[in-house]
C-alpha cells in the first residue's frame, strides 16, 4: 500500500525530477529538503522499486536518487541477514 501524498512541495514545481543532470538533481533534492511529504515519498519509491535492479531506479524521490535508494536497500539487506 502506498502513502497518499496530499501536499508535496514538487506539485507546483517546474523541476523535472527525472532529469539526471547534476544541477537539476541538486535543485530537486533542495526542494525535497523542505517538503512535508518527503518521508512518505521516499517510502513510496522504496516500495515501488523493491528488488528492482539499479538500472531501473531513476528520478529524485524523498530527496534521494535512484542510486542512493539502491544503496539503502542493499545496506538494509546486508544488515537484515546478520
């Protein structure tokens, strides 16, 4: 089940959260920093991408890139098996 985002900061933004250029990623992450929905957004992205290869993760969600979310999942998987 996904969390419903009622007031995301990105809703009115012109930033393309799927543009991987460094300056755009930085702007997207900066917007996420003050977003009241950032945690729910990150949780939704993690749920949606769970088990997907790194190559299928893209965009900024909850202040993280696809690579960062992949690393979080790998870290969790390694520590869960201990």
